């Protein structure tokens, strides 16, 4: 099963999405992201933005996505 992506985007599986988001979460925690330290996501709409948002949620940090 794969995540629905915009036309022209590389398809990504849910397993790959979770694996990448977990790596982002670890990095965010190392950088000090927490409930008191929000994350700003400045990426174009696509699977990369989904990975960043999910990673922020896994890290326990609020986020705001800018496009």
C-alpha cells in the first residue's frame, strides 16, 4: 500500500513514510524540539511535508506548516 501523492511525485509506502518520519523525530528531539519548542515546516506540499509533520508529531512537538 502506498501514500497518495500529487501527480509527478515519487510514490512512498506507509512503511517508508513511518521510517523517514521516525528519523526526523529523532533529529528534532536532538535539536531540542518539545511541547514548548514548536517546529516550523517550510516545504512544498508533498510527501516530504507529510514526513516532516508526522516526524514532529512523533517527537511530541507542535508544528506549523508554511507553504
